[in-house]
């Protein structure tokens, strides 16, 4: 399997619950194993972010595009990838 490849870095400023937020997001492309399973590094990850429990997990691009994604640059990048960049 190929090493993860950095696709983009984007900065996102936002407001959540009336408070300003800021994040820098690194977006990587990874290959799935030939059997279609998630990469072995991509299990469920439970973290606490600002006192909020967050679950991080691997999902297929199609499932991600069916939902709401943040930052907006991620949704745009995935949509372009899904349509061949047109």
C-alpha cells in the first residue's frame, strides 16, 4: 500500500455556540487495501476536543459526500475528486 499523500492544507475560521474558532486541517489521500477494508491504521478513535467527546472514524468518500463536511474546502476537494475534477 502506498504512503498517505498530502492533498491540501486549509485554514478554517468559524463560529460555534457563539464563540470564534480556528483550525488548520491537513487532508491526506490514502489507499484502501485490495480487499476494500479500511487501512489498518484507521480504526475508531475517541478523543476529547474542548471538553466535547468526538469520535473519529474511517468512512468512504461517498458516505462523506452524503453528509455535511467541515471545513468547506474538504467538501469541495472531495466533490472535485468524485467528479474527476470537472
